[in-house]
């Protein structure tokens, strides 16, 4: 005759183990290594071939070809190696190395690979891309939009100030000083004063913020002020005109907003403005 089960045990007498709480693996924000996030498999959105996203020591993502290649087949300045989850743009002394996917992507208009081994690998990737297109697994790239006939003037431009990206509340020419006059009215002087050095429009990559996933390799128009003197950059960050830059006066809050490429993607412009008052091409 079977006895009734004892509390805390199964019918066969084995102990009941309490459900263990789940433990989530995370990467510390101040950790230089990205072991848990390194070598994430993905597919190139241009050709459909697999890539592995790895991270450099400064946190920038690098898309690598999944397989290792002999160093003899890869130019010296194109060799990469992984060490403790971090990718480095150099050889580690071994006979094998990694190479970026950009050097092999058959969908990009790049010059042919410099070595026969890389050209053969590029042809095989191109054949895989053709098969994916024939099977309908790779959608065709979106058609390039027609060039606009009207002037390009971002309503909320991205400004690079003290090596930090900010989203401006209005066009650069319309930014006003936030200082208050004696009559408690806001100053009407612009930040972009004719007697002060201007910034320069340039194209910079949409780098993700710390802890975000890699973003598509696109460029955005940025009004760069990092070439100005330090005092001028402080004046722009305080949003003061040259008259109120050195004079203590009451002021409202500045209108800069930290730029987030995921939250402010609608304000990303892939080409330079055509009517910039102070355009200076950067090398």
C-alpha cells in the first residue's frame, strides 16, 4: 500500500526543488570588452551574405566576414584579429586573419579585390547574392529618390559641438540668444553673428549611442563647430550671442537636445544643404 506523499517531496520520495530565478546576462557599461555582444550574426542588407558584428576598443562596430582567411591572401592594411572579444585593425602574428565585409561585398561599387583568393571569394559571394535574388529572398534595393528641386534646409539640424551631437530647435541661421535684457525680454541677436567664425557643413556617420545596436552605415549632414576656438564652442553651448557671451545676465534654458539617432531618425539628412550661408568643404 502506497503512503501519501510527504510535503516537499515527489510521489517517489525525491525532493521538490524550488524554481530557480532566471539570471540575465548583461554587459557592464564601463567594460571595455563586448564578449556577450561580439560576433553577432547578421546579413548584409545590400547583398544578403552573412556578416559578424564585432566591436573595436572604442565601441565602434565593425562588420567582418564570418570565416578566417590566410594572411598571405589579405593585404597588410586590411587584416583584423579578435582578442578577448575586441577586434583590432592589425595582424596578431598568426597565419590567419579576418577581413571586413565591405572589401568583399558584391553589391558595392568598389574596385576588384587585390589578390586572386579574395577575387574568388568575392565571385562566390556574388553567386550567392544572385541565387537569393532569383529565389526572391533578397528584396531589391529601394529606388534612389529624385534630387529635390527646392532648397535643402533642415528644419532641425544636427550640430556637433565639443565633439557631442545636439539637435537644434530650428535652422542654424534662426538660432537666437537666450539671454534676457533689462526689460525682461529675450535678446534678438542670432548665434551665427557675421563677426564670428562660422561652422562647416559636413557628412558624418550615424554613430549609435553607448549600449545601442549597430546602425546602418549611412551618413548624415552635421553642422560641425569643433573647428572653432574653445571659447566660441562654449558660447554656442551656452546659446549666447557675442554681446552677452562675457556679460553675466539672466537667461532662459538652452534649447539643445542630445541627439539620439534612433529617436530622431526623422531629422537625419543624407546630403549637405545646398543653401548653406557658410559652407566650407572639409578634407
